[in-house]
C-alpha cells in the first residue's frame, strides 16, 4: 500500500507540474513569439506614419514615387530598417514600405496576430490607393502576416521567405512533449489561409533552417492550389543570408516576372 501511495503521489505531482508548465506557457507565450526590444528606435528616425485602431505605426518608405509598391513584413526579432540600403538597390522600380509591427521600431501598441494582420490590411488599403499594384514579401513570422493579407487583398505577387504552414505546428515540432497545438493563441495558419490563393508565389527556403522545419515549408507549398516557385538557399540557416547574391536574385527575378535562372 505504501509503495502504491508513493507512486500515485509521484504521478499526481508530475501531472500537477505538467499542468502548471502548460499554464505558464499559455500565459507567457507571446513573450516567446515576439522580440521587439532590439528593434526600438526614436520616432524622429522614421519617415512614414499611419494611425490605426488607436495605435501609431511608423516606418520608412523607399523610392516613394514609383508606380509599383512593395510591402515587407519581417521576422519576429527583425529591425526592418536594416533592409533600407539593400532594398533601395534591389527594387528601384518599387516604392518599398518598411513599417514596424506594433511594439517594434517606433510603433506603439503590443504585437499579436489579429492586430498585426489588421494593420497589414490597413497598410495595404492606404498604399494601394497610391500605387498601380502592390507586391508583398513576408519573412519568417512575417510570412504568416503576408499569407493572411494575400487571402483578403488583391496583391500582385507574393514572396514567402523561410515560411511555415502554421506557427503552432512549428512550435509543436520543437516541443513534441507539450500540447502546443492546443495552447497556441497566435497560430498564423498560413496553409489554411492560402488554400484558395491563386496568385503567383515565390517560396524561399534556407537549406539548413534549424528554426522552421523543412516539412513545415513543404506542407505550405503543397497546400497552395497552384505550385509556387521554390528557391533553396544552399548552405543558409534561418538567418544570415541577407547579403547572399542568390537571395537578391531570387527576389528580383520573381518580382520582375523573370525566370529564376536569369
């Protein structure tokens, strides 16, 4: 009896500990998804501002008089301003909009999925009234924002860099012993949102991406109703390929509607 009670007590303690861990992860999960601290800048350093739903979104615009526009949605710890010099060279025919998420850069508010997607739609509506067409690039977390935007707005061309089928599925892959699929509040279910999207899509995958499993990117590509163009950056990890010539060439060729081999 004593041994049985000890075993039962141990199991109960483990169950309570597991439940407490799940509760802690549920409550604090957004601190594990969004990392804006290193991206913060003063408002005076930006040159573009939008006010939406009581928040102020700030960022930068390059080549603002171009007929075509390009919206860029970055990763979960990315300072989008760092792309200004490269994007100005790479996309001279686009007005490039680099607007920081809520809580990032000089933008106010707190990041969460519904808010970021709502802001993206508002940004598109403003930008599309000023330009002939709007292309979109979403990287990592931003691929989830871009996918939902593409599902609801008439974007011209969609680029998904190091994308996933679902952020919840990525979390589950990294923590198989936790019920991440049940706990996830910000799911970014890109495969579901793009199930009916028939515009041109470029998927850029890093060969040695340790953050986004290759299977997650594959499932996203397979979920699209039309096969996307897929470019694999050989030798690249999830980060650090910004200066790779192959990355720039892939984006430029797709947005200019040229073959990938050009």
